């Protein structure tokens, strides 16, 4: 139905143009981790974090408005979502509708090339792609900051996948109210100079994790005596990391990333009951990384909410590092990623 009222002639509605949109986004790997929320509903983190967006494992999401439908329909790789995963996407679409002042339901089709729920940041690429596609489909004209705030509400780490390269996500801890923090907690590009990095990714287990990152974070914040000390030391990690990136010092970047990740896993191991994502092949790969360093190659490991290891190195060393990682974990899928682009709309006509 076309609305011919004068108000809309100022900014004409174009039902055909706004009815659907497709976006692509890539996962990001944090070099200073986001671990712990201070507000679950607004997804406000307890710490600032900093990541590199990858050029592998894109998620492509199409959002089509369905004015006749009673409910949102969401499919992942062709299979309809139900239960909690569907609830999460529907709650996110509700937020987009609230921002847009619209009511129509949507049909969402997502194609993931990253294993879902395996600590390989599928939620980051997933919600970044969904934020960009849904905002466009519902006619919201958002800048990158607002898109990052929106993506954050789906999954914290998604706020960073809105940007390519390195991105820092502000926790806005000094905000006076949750509303102010909500406005100020977004990611933005982090300056880096003279780096040509690669992340060698060892997928030692592509299966879904036993404890979701959401539950693991909650348990760690609530019960781990190591959580506060780690969160405090992570402030230094972040400022040291920004300096190291700006200087293009890969060894410093890697050392900070590795200590920050090991510290994060220590907080989980001290939670009650413990959350342990690291498995025997994880440790074998960590040993191989130590050996690479002893042999003079700059290589530094980081792990997220899963057993898979990402090894930061100079791009020129990536093949050697990948070979060492393959030798250490012959059953692992090993691939080399570089810095990738931020989330963006795809031109459907193209
Ligand atoms: O965005 P979530 O809820 O999937 O949490 C991701 C948390 C880590 O991957 C472990 C760390 C990070 O900063 O990405």
C-alpha cells in the first residue's frame, strides 16, 4: 500500500527498495578479549576489547520483510531455527523494529561458512551481517557507530565485526547511567601502522561448545576469584595493545594478545564449576607455538570460547607457522587468515 501523504513525499517510501536487503560480515578474533557483561540486556561489557576482523568465514544474511506473516521465520544454512537460537534472532529483530517504528515480520536466511558455536566467532559475523541487512530492510539509515551499537545487542563481539581490520569496542564504564552507556558502547577502527599480519587458525574441533559463551561469562563473573584481577589487568593490556598496534610491533601485539587470552582462560578455570574450553590438541598447538618462538619465528596464540587456536604471525611466516601447527595437530583443519573488511550490504542487482 502506498502512502501518498505530504509527510512521506518529503522522504518517499519505496516499498520495493526497502523490502529486503542482503549483507555480508566476517568474524573477528579479539587480541584483547571481551569477557563478562555488566548489563546482560543491553550487552554492556565489563572490559574494553580489541580485535582483528578476518578475511575468511563470511556470513551472508538476507532479510526480507513479510508484511503478511504472523511471526519471523529464520533459517541457518537452509534449516529453520527454533527454540533459543530463534528467540535470540527474533528479539534482535524486535529491537530493529522498535528503532524503525515498524511492525512487519521478516524472513531471514543466513549462510554461515564458519562452524557455528565452536568459538570461531560465528555470532560476531552472524549478528553483524544481520544488523546491516535488517537495518537496511527496515529502512533505517544508520552510520557505522549506530550499526555497531545495534550489532552489539545481538552479540557483543558483533559490534567489532562492523569494522574491517582492527577495531576497539568501548565498554563506556564511566557512563553515569545505563542509557548513556548504551549510547557510548560501540566499536570503532583502531589505528595500526606497518603491520602485515596473518592469523593461522587451527580448527581442532569444529563441534559446538559444551557451555555457551553467554553462560560461561556469567558463571565466571559471578564465581571466579580471578575475574576482577584479570579485568583490571586487561585495562593495561588494552592501552599497551593500542601503542603496539600504532607502532606496528607484531611481537608486542602478540605477547599482549597471548597473555590476555591465557588470563581469560584462567578466570574460567577458576570459576565454580570450572569452564574449560582448552583440550589436549589445544595444548599441543600451544607447545608448537612456543617452539616456533624458540626457533626465532614470531608466533603468538589466542583462544576463545572453544578449543581452537589462532596463531598471530607475520604474513611472510604464515606457511611455516601453518606447517608447524599441522605437525602438532594432524587432525586439525588449518587455514591462514588475514585482516578482512567490515560488514557491508551486497548489491543484490549485481
Ligand atoms: O560475542 P560473544 O557473546 O560470542 O562472546 C565472545 C567472547 C570471546 O570470543 C571469547 C572473546 C571476544 O572478545 O570475542
